[in-house]
């Protein structure tokens, strides 16, 4: 592996490696990152061949298998490379801090020279002081030129550091976004929901969003197991994607949508009233009800898609777990009352 590559190149490899880990349901660990980094680099054909074989058989790579591939194909030189990249990033930041501090000290020195020269000029008032004045101006000119040269050099260093850190920041941003998204539907995943719902409840209690209602909506696809049993799991995945697209179109930037697990989804947001929350859910429910799925080999064999919704209104300063419990209870009511409907949870 070429140890002369830049942080920018490493960031580009990061952008390619992380989505592959997420696609194949592999956690973003140092070992998994190392083998996928080598994979996208393409410098180790044997590693690529073995990893391709594992993925084709299992559509993922277990932690044990990843460790075996790592031990077999990642040598000491490559381990040193990954360590070096980490050290180079921290070194870039430290160097920028040093250059900034050095520049500040240089500026202070220049400022001191200006003040000293100003004081000196005040004392040189007689006509016989021309030589001393010229000497002072000459010294100031030299120091001013030196200061300009130093400033240009520092500006170049800052630009280089900025570009490298910007590339890495963008890669890490893409990484975090990819980790937070469900690979099948593109919605936020359960892990992101578990983190966000706590913050959602805290913000709703402290800020109150100008009197709006903090709402958690839970819904799932009716009789989803039948789609898998009768049409196959690929069609089941297609159903999830179709529903997720309807959800994306409905929430836009106003609300946040999550795949809670399996065929169950969640939406969080603020509404003006209970009627607004009900209207939103019914509009999404009717939009989903227009969807159908067909068998590839039998176009006449189709089935409508529908979903049941549960709405929970957050009470001030209540815990997130209670809000989830209320929404789940409302969803259960919608399913027991006939499905393809919306129910609101009563206060507990």
C-alpha cells in the first residue's frame, strides 16, 4: 500500500468503503474498515476474491470471518499505514494550531515594532534628523515586507489544511448519514430513532414549539407476512420500498421518518392540533392504499397494500419510553379494530 497518499485520497476511499459495510450489514469497526479500505483500493486481489466469495454466500461478513480475512491479508505495513493516516490527520490539526500561534506571535512582534517606530519618529523633529527618519522608515519597510511574505505563507498553509480537513469532514459526514439510514428503505433506522426520540422528547418539553403538539406516529403494513409467503421476500422488500417512498414524499423536511423494524415505521413531528395529526395520517394511509403489488409471472395476481396507524401525543416532561408505549398501544387498537385505519392513544 502506498504510504504517500494524502488525507484527501483516504477520505475518498472512506466514502466508498463505508456504504459497502452498511450495504452488507457490517458494523463500522476498525477491522471492517481496514478490509474494505483495502478492497476499494484494489491492491490486494486475494483479499478481494475472498471477501467477494464470503459476501456471495452470506450477503454479509461476520465479525469472526472479517477477523480471519484481516489476519490473513492485512500485513504489518498496512497496519502501520492506517495508524499513519490517523496520526497525519491529528498532525495536520496540530500543525495548523502551531502555525496560527506562530503567526499571532509574529503579528505581535510586528505591532511592537510599529509602536516603537512611532515613538521614535515623535522624537525626531529637527531638520538634522533626516538620516534617523530614513533609517526608521527603511526598517519599517523591511519588516512590513517580511510580514507580508509570512502572511502569504501562512495563508497557503491554512488553505492546504482546510482542504484536507474539509475532505475528511465530508467523508465522515457521509459515513454518519449512511450509518443512520436503513439500507433497504432509505429512511432513518432503529438506532437513529432510539437516539432521536429521547432528544425529541427533551426538546418538546423544554421549548414547547410555540404550543404545538409533539406527536409520535407508529404504523405498520397490514398482513405483511402474506406478501412474503405468497409473493416471495423480494416482493416483500419491494412493498417496503414502495411504502417508504410514500412516507418520504409525505414528510419532506417537516417531520422525521424511521423504519422501526420489519414492516413497522415511525414518524415524529409537531402539529397544530389533533385534527392536523389525524389528517396527516389519513392522507398518508390513503396514499399507501393506492399501492398494489403483482406477481411477476402472473400480472392478474395482484394485492392491495394498506397500513394501520397509531398516534401518541406527548405529555410535557414525559419519558420517551412512555411515548413509544402509547403509540404502540394506539397501533394495536387500529389493527384490532379492522386495520387500514388511524387510532389515537388515550392518556395513560
